[in-house]
C-alpha cells in the first residue's frame, strides 16, 4: 500500500511538471506572402493573409474562365503575393498554374494526401484557408514538375502512346473478326500486323477469297510454308464480319497516320534541345537489344536521345529506345531536383515504405505511385528473365527468392539507380556478364558459410582437399 501511494505521488508530480512547462511548437513563418487556392471544376476559392488585402476580403472566389484567372492573378499581385499553393486536383489546376507562372508567381502543387484537414465539417472556404496556413509555415512539399520543354515533349509522347494503344486495339478486333470467319491466320503468323498479315488482310478486304492467292503474299522470312498458310485461310466469309474487318482496317490506317504525324512533331521539338553528345560517337546497337515495338520511322530516336542526354541508356540491359524515351519524357535529362539516388527511386515509388509502430512493422511494401517512368522500368525489368547479362542473372536470383512481383519491383529499383547515375554524372554502363555475377555470389555465400562455421566452432574444408 505505501508503494502504491508513492507511485501515485510520483505520477502527480510528473503531471505537474508537464503542465507547468512552456511547450512551443517552434513553427516559423517561411512564406509570409503566400496564398492558398482550392481548385474546383467551375470555381476556385483563394485565401490570402488578412494583412495582405487592403480591401479587407482575404477570401474570394473566381470562376474558371480565362478572364477570371487573369483577375485572380491581378488581385494576387496587388496583394504582394509571391507564392501560391494548390492541390493537384485532376487537370483543373493546370490553367491556373500556367497563368501564375506567366505572371512570375511561384506555384506549389502539393499532394492532396498531405493536406488532409482535421475531422469535422469541410467547405471550400475552409480548405483554401487550411492550405494557406500549412504553406505559410512551410509544412507542404512542392511536387516535381519538369521544365516547359520537357512538358511539351511529354505531351507529344503521351499522345503517341495513346495512338499506339488504339492501333493495337484495332489489331485485336481484326483478329477477332478473322477467327469468327474461321480464318486461323494467327496459327501460322506470330503477329498479323507484320508485312504478310497486313497484305493478306488488305487482300481480303479488297475481295480476294482464294486461299492460294492470299497465301502468295507470304514473306520469305515467314517460317510457315505457303501451303500451310493456305490451309488456314479457308473461311466462311460472313458479310457482317467482313464489314467489321474493313472498318477496323480503316481505323488502323488512321491511327498509323496519326502516329506518323506525332513523330514529325516530336522530331521537330527534339531538335530544339541543346546537344550534350555527338551521335557519331554512338556505337551500333546489337541485334539482341533492338527495340521491340513501333519505333519512329522518320528519325533515329536512339541517336536523338544520346544527343540530348549525352549518355546511351539503351546500353542498360532491358532498356530500349522506347523505354529511354519514356523516362526522359516524364522526368527530363536534368536530375538536379534529385540529389541522391534514394530520392529518385522514392519519387518513382520503387523503394520500401515500411509502417513501423511500437518497434513492429505493421505494413511492408512500396507506395502506390502511378508514374509512367516507373511502369516503363518495371516492364524493362520483366524483360530480363532470359537475358545473359549481369542484370539478368541478378533478376533470376531475385525471382527465385522473392517471387515475380517483388523481383520486378526490386530490379526496377536497380535500373532507376543506374539511370540516375548515368544522367547525373554522365557515366557509361558496362555489363560484366552473368558469369561475373555467379562468381561474386559464390564468394559471398562462402564468406557467409565460413563466418557461420566459425561461430559454431568449426571450419570449412574443401571437398577436393578432403578426398
């Protein structure tokens, strides 16, 4: 009983000490001339500090028309605002960002997850004031937004990728129409969008039905013989399926023309970039590393990327010219915003994000980040399964230990570090081969076994010496 009373008195004394101390948060004003904007589809709510507005209306609403956005920028300039914070709400923030950027006002685009308000009622007026309060004390981090020339390049490349996806959908629909007519062209051709497949499809649309005549369009490089192809071209030729095949072929040709137009515009914009390397110093690409996919036909994409960045990212196993273009179009060749490799892979969402509480890991895994560059690196990592290189051997070992999903993420992490090192320091990638990796792994395993045997008071004896 006396011990219990002593413990209660000690607890009360600690509580008195806590309540009597002067607790301060230590928040300092980082952005005194700041504003917060709650982005909406039809109306934007803007809040400035009360002492900045001489008219006494620190919270105002503006519509989304261009004239209203200019009035918003004029009001912010009259208030002496130098920095503005807004959430990345869909694509509605982009016109506001462009207007503020032209006026010389620094705009912060922050993640909506980092600006969650306290529980309770929420309104647009309260949201813009809450954003202002967080931004004034420097509690929000600005999202990465590349330079304007990279944003233009990214828009062209994303549009081209959409056209490539639509063209692939047309190929699938043409294949479906052929199968419904029992034309088993896919059994003898790996890709019906090749020279032989498209020649046969165009002949069918033009009215040709003779299997021998259709099989005569066979390319000499096709493994199947002309007789085998003719056997798979005896169809039912139903009218509705022929009509669907004709329409999908017209759509495919239309998207191919749009892709060529995008390539022309893309090449024109790439020529405006300052050069860091001479394409003459670029070695010829190996046959095993040639890009698989719809490459631009009007210019050499690999040579242009080397001229802009000064390094050849296609030397990395698994990364072709299309993957390198996706990474540069999404991030750009200047990685000054990412001083370390860890910050770069964290931005891409390819690093662990463990949730720890009470000394225990509650959740382990990566953050859910949707980034096109990260997706491209994951696809590049997946292609290393049969690669006879250092990275290929490493990926196969990780796949055995962790499984395919985690191994793909881990190898994408490795590829991102290599890309960061090459773009920032201009280093060249040299593949040491799968045999070097196997020898290095064997040395590590021997070192670990020797250490484990020494802890048990034993020694390792080679099998040859023992015999």
